[in-house]
C-alpha cells in the first residue's frame, strides 16, 4: 500500500554471505507495518535460484532498486485495506536458514551431520522437480518416497532412521518459526524401521581385553593412558584428547569436563576410580595448570582420529578382532565390567552423564545386559 505520510524504513540490501555459495544469500529490508505500528524485517531468497554469483548480483541490483523505489514512495504493509500477499517460503530456503540459526548452538560434528542430511534431501527434491516447493506443501508421501529411495540404494534401517530423525528435528524447528504457514510435521508420524543388530562398538571379553592391553602397554604407552580414560571414566575420545591438567581434580577424586569440550555442551564431572588414580598421578606429574595431557605436534592437542588409527593398527594383529571392535569399545567394556561387578544403574547413569535412567537402561540393553539383576540374584525360591 502507498501512503502519503512518510514512515521509517530500511533500504533493501544484498546479504551475499561474503560470496560463499554454500550459504543462503538473501535480500533484506525493513518496512512499516500499520497494524503492528512498527518496522518489520523482510527477507527474500529468490536470488538463490541463480547458481552463478554474477547472475545473483545482477538480479539483486534490479530487484533492490524496485524495492527501494517502492519504499521511498511510501510503501507500507496495511492488512486492513490491502492484505499483503501470502508470503511463499521455499522448503530448501527454510531448511538451510534453520541450519545457520542453529550453527552457533551445535558442535561442529553435529552441524555437519545435519547439513549433510539436509543437502542430500534437498538435492533429491531437486531431482524430483521440487526444488522450489513451498515449505507448507511438503507431505508425508514425499518424505516416505525419499526414505524408500535410500532403502533401494542399500542403506541400512539404522541409516534410514537417522535420516528420519535428523530431518524431523530440523523441520520441527522450521515449523515453530513458521506457525502461520505450517500446521503439521510430515516426518512426525513416520515409524522407525526395524534395525538389525549391527554389532557396532561391541565390548571386549576378558581374554580379548587381556591380550590387547598386553600389546598396547608394550607398543604404545600413550595409547594405554588414553584407553584407561575411556575404560574407567566412560569419557568419549573427543573429550579425552582435549583434557588439560586443571581438569584432573585428584583431591576430590573427579575429572571436570568443560561444556565446550563435551558432546552434550554441559559442564560435568566424572569420578576417578581408585584403580585409575595412581595412573593419573603419573600422567599429570610435572605438568603445568593448562598443559594438555595429550599434546599434538602441530596443534595444542592430538588430532581427532589419531588414537583411533593407532589403536586400529594394533587391533589388526588379532584374528578375533571384528568390525565392531574399536577404540570406543573400551568405554562399553568399562560399563559392562562395572555393571557385572555390581555397580548400580544410578551410579552408571551419573558416570555416563546420561540425562535420565531410561537412557542408561536403553544403553545397557544395547550391550546385551539385563538391568534387573536383583531378580536374578535375590529372588527367593517358592519351594
């Protein structure tokens, strides 16, 4: 609507994300909204339909000139006399924009996982001729077709469920920010596919544990320290490699894990078992307060996959080794041994840093453990 009174506004500009074509470009401006009695932000993503950066800028210059002319002439939004045309939000734009919004909240691996799944999904949508599908028109039939395509490609049920869960979560966030457009989540009622036991990250049994530790201690003492952290504290390899001297609080028998180093982004403590304390004392001896326990040759601490690589080389010596045996298996082995030694499920939950007991119960079952040991050991005979 054009109005003779001059209302405040902000001219349209192109946000080209510093020329990065992997990010969503957009045109932004602010216009007066009569009913809200304030300026409102407006975003237009049509520029992304041009793959060439030069074409994007050429289109943007023309479009921006048109918008700014309208704003200068007094254009405002007045829904009583001239309802604004219903805004079209494209699915692809909505998904990638949400990724950028969430980038700061997620760890880099989490962001990369979501980005990868969204990229694969939107590429498939493009191949189906639905690149510019409005976000509110995505239906369950389309989602099921995408998941079925993954099955036909030979993806496992676990992988397909991962696609489902990841896309469901990101779309839920899109829905919350577009309540006026989206009334349902097409991923919500899609059942998970039945997964077979993949035997990933299985625990080592007693003889395997003894043989493997014997070689690791002799061949790679630093790796042996690393393995003990995993076994005794149930910490993740990515957390262990970033540990510093100040994280080890021997006087309180605990290790502090900084939020920015933790997978769940929360400050936390794990207990140091007596069997591990002497080893820790030797490891931190003569280290300064901020020294890294596993320093790297180039960076402050070792690279992400270095210990996994060194462990894999040693593991290859044993005929019993199988695909599910990894460095991460030491965490599972520690949990299994603790459980069988009589450590209660609540204590395991605290050391595992699980959100609730149900999560711990599910984890124990995935390792093939019963959680109701009291019935097995204490139930009296009827006779």
